[in-house]
C-alpha cells in the first residue's frame, strides 16, 4: 500500500543518512506481526493512534488483538482504501463510545469516526485545530484551539496567539456539532466530573509573547453548556484526569526555560489544590488508584531533552509509590518516552518510544513486575491508546 511504501522510503533514507542503526532494531515491513501468546479476557485488544510528523499526513492506526496475539499496522488504511489522504495530519487523541471509535486528527481539523471493530469509516466531524475528546450521556466533547497553528515569533499574529479556544459539543448519533463553549487560550485535555467539564488551558502559542501562557482550568456546566469558572493552577497546562474521589490531576508543561513541568491535585469538592508534586510530566494514564506518569522534557536552555522518567502515583495517598516502573533496565533503550497505557485486566504496561520523530517508533510491553515482555515497531510517533471490549471502561 502507498503509506507502507512511504514508510519504507523514509526508513531507508534516514538509515542512509545516519549511516547505521542499533543492530537489535529490526525493521518490520510486514503488516501483521505475531508477538505473544493469546489472552482471553473482557479486553479484546487495543488501538494505538500514531500521531505522525506534523505536515506529513502520517497519522495512522494500529491494532493489537489479544485473542490471536497479533499486531496489525495501519488498519484504517486497510479498512478504507478509497479515503483520500487516509487519516490525515497529527493524530492527537482517540476514544470509544458505544459502537463507534473517534480519532481526533489535530491539523486536519476533524474527528474521524469509524466502527470500533471493523474500522470502516462512518463519517467525520469538522472541528478546527481539535485536541482531545471525552464522552457523556450521548455527546462527545472536543477541545479546540479554534485558530490556526500560530506560535508567537514564528509567524503567528497577535489575533492568532490570543485566540480563545473552545469546547465543541457533538451529538454522537448524528455526528453534528450542536453547541460550542468558549474557554481559555489553546485548551488541551478535558475530563468530566459531577456534571461539569474541566478543561486545561495551555496558552501554548504564547511562548515568547507578552501575554504569556494561560494558567487556568475552565469549568463548564454541562446542562447550560456555559463556562462558569476559571481555576488558576499553573502555566501551560496539558493533562487533566479525574480519579474516583473527585480529585483532578492536572499537569503543567512549565516554560521550557527552567520552570519545569509539575503535577497538581485539585479537589473538585473543596475547590482547591490539595497537593503539588515535583515530578516531570509528559503523558499520563489513570488505572484505578494509580496514575502512571512518563516524561521526556525539552529545555530551551540546554537545547535538549531530559532523561525519561516512569513513575506511579497513588492517587489515594497522593504520593509517588514507584520511582521507575521499568525494573529490568530496558528503559535505557527508550529514546523518547511518548505514550503510556495500562491493560485494565492484566495490568500489563505499554510505553511508546517516539525515537527522533522521523523514524518509526517502538511499542514496549511490560508485566506488572516491570520486566519487558516484548517490543515491536509501531508507526510514526506512536502515542494514544484505547482498549476494546464491551464490558470495560473504554475511555
């Protein structure tokens, strides 16, 4: 297929330029890769959305089937060979609701909707610069930067940089946008607690601008679909996940100039920050009372990335209970930890490696003991997971 050939060309070109590659990094060109023995639980498998390098239209979707022990790449293209431009540019989030799966394709300004098992295309929802998605009582809620990609100092006008974001309300039956609520600048992840939507505003396009980053979480009343409050947390917010006690775990990216990323626990009942954790945060996954946190932080001061971190936080005690959930030393092989997920039944941990954001990335699987079970090539910038199964909390 066209995308597979394009991948091969990219890999060949990169390896030729670099002159070498680690000997243990086998490049898989097959579409289906057997990796392990079958597992039979209520979790049938998982989808992995590969972001794809910006402006290259390389977003793609992979699937791991637990019952067959096979990993299949680019299943969207296989299921939809006539779709022009395939998935599109930068896959930013993925979720399952009912019989449908929703993929947020950021720079293609759409949410792609498919059947959750066949991956056959059902339609698309047009939302500008869309970012993250959540579901509640028949509706999907999608955060959006609204304006175009426009970093301060890189061609972005004041109007673009100062553009307020929004959350769009989508009817999951008709796939029509039915409402829109304006929030802060460049909103990212969102979650829903007790009839309210909490969305982390980043102001991420403001780096270097006089206005500075955003530092608030917008609160939207779902019934009226109006913003009712903005809660000050910290600059340049990203992740926003609620635990079962109503504590909202919000991360700040920092400013890349010495103020590092941090993690904040905001009590939605007491309406205040109840804990601040000095941990680096890139991506997170909530599993029961455990918040898995990985990071690989960029610094403008050093013009480089920090070493990767892999922590587990107990959301009940609000303490770091595991400084490194990878116990066999294989984290030394991971160049840029990018995505993380945990199987809700087996508790296997999945970590993706974005490598240099040009080569195809890797997917690692770890047992509860932190020892690597297997790894394989995924797509370009593997990032976002959703588990498939009728009797599990799928997103």
